[in-house]
């Protein structure tokens, strides 16, 4: 497996004088404070995907809408479990119930009819967040959802179940970039790297977020599962450092 890294750095030099680093540590008189930013990156093939799916139903009354929604959502959750999704990877993320109003523009005299819009029904929605750990089976999971009655599918976001090793690679890459650039600036200025005064980290995932097409609504007509391309995910770590240079 290849783990390419791209390393970027910017630098700023302060004039030789007695100065204070961000941490409050003094640098010696005559020394120079160098500020650097560097980036380290490592890539992986994702082994985890999260997406949301749910059901929206309508009814003449709030109770009818919620009852229909509950029945449909129970089927969707059962389909997820049958497709191999564990209980811990299914989490309710949204339940909503909203009134539906008449379209007053369709009244016989909409301009003169000032009556408020009537409630003509209710829409109920239940959405779950799903984590799929078998990406090869993800298309079939989506198809099973739609067959069971899901009419909303959104995502996915790809990632790693255990990202620590990849993040550490990115950290090492960024640190090497910092040291290399510090040596370069020091040599160009006729100085030497004395010490790193402070190092600060930021970053994490940097990944594409492709939109997943709505799963097909008539699965019985096709045996091919919904296509899902996982691509790669990138771990991106940014380091900023203050470095003391000496003659």
C-alpha cells in the first residue's frame, strides 16, 4: 500500500534581538526567531462509510402520518440488520412531524380570499445514520433499504475505523518538513538551528465528499446493486512551530 505525502511550508524570520516566543520562553540576544508552518499528509483506502437513510410519510392526521412512518421505518431497520449492519452502527438522527398546508393559489379567487391556509395533512420523517463497515456490500445495503421502503438516502462520508497509524504518518511527514525547512533557512541565513521552542498541531481528515445518487426505487427490475466508489481518504496534519536560530 502506498502512502504518498505532500509537504508544504511557509516561514517568517524576525530580526536578531531579544524576543519572546508564543510560550513566553526567551531567546538569547543576537539569536533569531523563525516561524514555520508545514503540512504532512498520508492517504488510505477507506474501510468505513457513513450515510443517512429514512422514510417520509404523509397522513390526514398527525397520528396517521406517524403510524405509517413507524411501520415503514421498522421495515427499514429490519432490512439493515438483515443486510449485516450491526445495532451499534444504526442511530436515529432525526424524527420530525410537520403540517401540510393547502396551496392557496389554487383557490377560485386567491387574490381576494384572505383566509389563512388550511392544514390538509401531516408529514412525518424518521432518519437514521448508518455506518457500513463492508464497503463491498454497501450498494446492496442501499438497495435493501429502498426495497424495504426508504425514500431518502444521503451521503456517503468515507473514513477509517482506526485512523491513528495514518495520522501518525502525517505527523512524521509534517515534522520532517519542518526540520528540513528550518535547516534550509538557517543555512541560507548563515545560522544554525538551536532548538524548537514550540510546536502546535491542527488538522485531521481531508476527504472527498461525493454525493451518492438516490438509490433506485424499483429494485426488482435490476440485479446490479447501486454503484459506490470509495476512492481514497487523506489524513492532513498541519504543524506550526517557532524555532530559535543561532550564529
